[in-house]
C-alpha cells in the first residue's frame, strides 16, 4: 500500500510539481508549434505520453544492463538519442498504418519527437534521480502526462480564446503563446514544494 | 500558414471592430469608457479599501492611488492612437491588485505589479474582455515570485486605537507572519478575531466579514455568479476538512482556515470574473470547486503561505480546454438524444 502511494507521489510530482514543460521548460519547440488546435495537440500529447512511458524504462534497461557494466556511461547521451530515435521510427510506422488522419496532422512533428528535448530530458532526469526500473516507467508516464496537460491547456487557450480575439499586431502566433506559457509557468509555481519536491 | 497570419494582420487594421467594447477612430470620444458592471465592482470595493485605510493607515490610500494611476497609464499607452478608449475595468484591476498586497510593500513594486498586470495580463491579449488570466492576479503572481520576501514575510499589525489608521500614515508594528500563517503551525486563534479581521494581512483581505458582505452585494447585483462562489467555498471546506480529519500537518480546522487569509476575497472578486471563468453551466461548478479544493491543497502542501491566487490562475488556465470538452460532450449528448427521438415512434 505504501509502495503504491509512493508511486502515486512520483507520478503526481512528475505531472505537477516538476512538470517537464512548465517548470523545466523542456519540449518548448513542439509545444509552441503544435498547440494551435486542440485535436492535433491531443494527438501529439498522446504520442509524447506513449513515447516517454516506453523510452524511459527502455533507456533505463540500456543504461543499467549495458552501459554501466561496460563502463560506457559517457556514451549515455548518444545511446539514449539512438534508442529514442529508433523507437519513434517504429511508432511512426504504426501510426501511419493505424490512423491516416493523425499521421497527416502530426506531419513533421512525429519525427521531431526524436529531438524533443523533453523526451531525452525525462530519460536523463530519471538517471540523475536514481529511479528503479518501475519508478522510471511511472516517472516517464507522469512526465508525458504533464507535458500533455500543458499543451492541452495551451491549445484550449489558443483555439477557444486567442483565435477569437484581435491581438495587437506583432503579438500574434508564437509571441502571445510565449506570454501565455510564461503566465502558465507562474501559475505552476504554486505547486512548488508539493510531493516532496524534486 | 504564413499568408493566414498576414491576412489577420491586415484585417486588424482595416476592418471595423465588431464588438461593442471597441470603438472607431473618433476624436470626440472621452478618454474613459464607462462600464456599468465595473462601477458595481468598484462600489463593492469601496468598503474594503476604507477598511484597509482604517486598519493600516493612509499609506494604503497612497498605494491605491499609485497602483491605479500606473494601471491607467499602462492601458493608455496601449490604446493611444488606436481609437479605443481606456476602460473603467482598469481601475478594478488596479484596486484588486492593491487589495492583495501587503500594506508595507514599497511603492515602486506596486507600480511594477500594476504595469505588469495591465500590460501582460490584459492589453497584450487585446484589451478588455479578451484576457485569458485575471490581470490583477497575473500582476500579483509576478510580484510574488519576484519579491518573495516583501510579499510574504513583511506585514504590519493594524494601527491600534478607535481612530485606527485614520490618524496614521502607516502602522509601526511590523510582523513576519499573518494569522493565516501562524494558524498552520498549530496555534489556536479565536474564530471571531479571524472573521472580523483587524489582523495582519493583505490590504483588503484581513476581514472575512467585509469580504462576505461585499461579495453578497456582487452576487445580489448579479455581477458575480453564485454558481462559481458557492462551489468554491464548498470545495475548500470539503478538501480542507478531509485533510484536517486525515491529520495532515499544516492543515488547520477548515472554518478557521477559510476566514484567516484572503480566500473569500479571492472567491468573490477574482474567481467570479466572467471573462476568465468557465462559461459552461456545469463547467462553472467544476471551475469553482477546483478553485476551492486547489486553494486548500496548495495552502497545505506547497511552500507558499496561501494557495488562492495560484488556484485561480490554474483554473483560468484550464477553463478554455474544459469548456471545449464540455461543449463536445453536450454536442454528443444532443446527437444521441436526437437519435433516440427519431427512433422513438417505433
């Protein structure tokens, strides 16, 4: 029971307290580029959750069972990127087969997940925080959910509110999105210290 | 995609504004746009402002003047030359910002807060009626994060005596904690003291009694929506009550905790702002309950002394996506109902 509560704490702290996007500012590029529509954001968000939830334990295995026994820790960065890229490639093929619309909507952004700093960031944080295999899976899922939550909120604001109002010239598009992201990060500061904090 | 942006940019210059809030270029327009609902909010804020002066001295009046002037000038800088007017709402923003500040805050910080609130909270989104977040709270959050010590550990006790602050510029007694903070450490404070106010705290937030009276006025004039205020209070009592019963450290008794800080002021004046709140019938209940529960959660578990401001900003942030989801759900149910009705005669 206490184990379960601990996993819940890891999950919630990954979603809220140390939200990968709004407190660590990782994965900003796709966050700003894809958040214009709620539907696409939902697709990309789900893809990020899935990729993070799988690549975190995958990288953990590679790190703990291959790199560390061989004392190749200095190759971590490049190996993690290769693992993520290979996995995303497979995911892209699956998405293309399963949902043609989602594939068309995601367009360039699915391959871009490969270089989404949030994905690599989650894997590196997991190593720094010395999580176990099970924890790394929970942490990866939580980080992905946090990212998805943030991009959904942003897409809601942009599609439902900003699209319908005339913004001052020069503030349209990414400019106002950055302002909104800043205020969202201010709001997320409220979670600091919750769940033990990391 | 590039051309779409260009069209919008040109359209912004050429088309006549369609909303009644904006006006065409006209030299004879008065500088200030009167807004009846905003006047009502300002009336409701008068007792709170007076109580602030009575408790903490005339410095509060100077803060109000400085904050409102800075807010007005910021909005004026944005609308100058566009043919739009400065809206009455800017004084609501300025006054609400000062209501949430400690009475000892340096004047230049009041200016920073007011400028940030109006520029980043409101005008960058296109002005009145288009803001995504509550402008006053955006300004306050900015001050909170930037000048933590000034905002959370620099309070003054109310000026003693019958005349109170009416004969003083500022209170001499400085304290580092408000009753809301000491309550969390397990110290017992009589309910009456917390309810009536006249304790260390923000300019307009110490007296729960006044906040309720002014809030009820807003509800009565239908400026504030009870469908947000009531679930917010229930949400707070529910969450704080469960935490208190569960014996969470720092969780004070719910009724005491509710009247100790600025929670009620936040619920009636900030959370019910119609522009940033949920616009869906069911959504309003969820929105309010979220604010109440989140205020309690952040107040008990985070490093901050109180959570109302963050709770409302978070609710502002998630309101559009929630409304979208609820609308989709409504549409689905309507379709299902139609299908049932069509299949009915058989």
